[in-house]
């Protein structure tokens, strides 16, 4: 009976996480359409429901009902499994994100390390999609994605280590509690900038949407996908947007603080997350795409040295503070 209860509880968590992911993706797609519509002097969805709120739901139904076309000549199993694997990192990451005090599905001491490691798994799905499509444009998109994510994961991880050094923990809940007196965006402003730029690259968002460059490689790794398989890649991009913004809110903006009440804390945490999402969509609506050489130079020649310098300065300051306190 104990094993059955554990299994049912695990399945319940999985169902709740999936429903939250799906609803969140629909909300973010609608938000992006409306924000880009206003910023670029376009209307955006407005006919179905108040402010076009039902348009995304109808589009989802349309995609799920479309014919699933698998082109001849593809690596069949790689092609089929890629859109399924893309959701695995998203589902697993949600399990370790604390929404408020004691509101977290699984709380482990290295939750930050685990979330950052899980996010790197999405590169496998994109490479599988590019390779399995047996299409040169798709392969270029997959390879670009691999180069992009590997290049920008390094400064992203290093910038997060500055927060770990200041808090003395890799547990996301403990990192939030350590910000009771001051949010880490103040002493780690450079780290926040690096983390934000690297996060945009991690989720393939403009101006770092090199793997999906329509003008160059015809939408890249997902060019051969249709119907619900295309929708899986599309939804995963928005889910990852929520995850990186939630992670930035936890690391640099105090998470649910100043509230310790679970209800108020969750609301305040979501407000911070959606403010960051709005900023990402603002950037997406206004900035042009980088060239591939500009993109790689910015990652290796700007963000990486800057993240190492930030880590060194943070280490010196933490060491001085510890000596001053007599630790």
C-alpha cells in the first residue's frame, strides 16, 4: 500500500506539472502576440474572446488536429522521439522550482545544479530533430543550436555560481532565504546581466534565434515537422521561457520574498517572473537578429571573460567579508 501511495503521489505531481506547463505556454503565446502587436503597431489576436484570449486555444486545437506528416527518407525513430524528448527537461525542472516557502514538489540540496543540468538536455532533442529530418536546413539548425547552447551555458553557469558563493548553498529555497536583507540583483548586477543574456540564448529567443533563422535556414531544426510534433517544439520554447525567468527571479530577485505566506509568496513570485517574461518579449519585439559571427564573438569574447571576472570579484568580496566576521 505504501508503494502504491508513493506512485500515485508521483503521478499526481506529474499531472499537475504537465497541466501547469500547458496552461502557462498558452498564456505566454497569447502574451507574446499581444505585446508584439502593440509594440510593432499591429493588432494581434482580437476577435475570439476578450482581447483574442481564445485564439491560442483554437490554434492549439487546430495544430493537434492537423495531419501528422513524416517525410520519406527521415531517420524515423529519431524524428519521432525528438519532439517527445524536448518536454522532458521542462517537466523535470518544474519539480525543483520553489514557488513559495515550502511550496516545492522536491527539495534537494543541489536543486540549482539539477535544474541547470536538466536544461542542458534539450540540446539532445534539437540535435535529434536536425539529424533525423534528413534535411540540410534542419541539420544546420540543429548544429547551430548545439553550438549556441554549449557556448552560452558556460557563462550562464558561472554567473549563477556568484549567487551560490554569496548564499553558501545550491538549494534554491536557501538561496531565496539568504536574500531577506538584500536581493542579489544589487551586488550581482553584472551576474544578472550575464544570466539574462545567456538565458535568451538558451531558449533561442531574439536576438539569439540563430537556430530558427527563417531568412537563412527556413526555420531550422523543425522545418520538416507538422501538426502536434511542431506544436511540441513551439510549446517547449515558451515553457523554457517561463523556467529561465522563474530561475532568474529566484536567484536575483528574492523569489517569494518579502512574503512568507504561501499564497502571497506564490503570487509575488509569479508577478516577478511575469515581469521578467515581459522584458524578454519586449527585447524580442524590438531587437534584430545577430549574425552568427557576432553571436559567437559575444558569447566567447564578452560574456565568458565578464562572467569569470564577476566570479573572481565575488570570491574576493565573500572572502573579505568572512574574514571581517571572523568566520
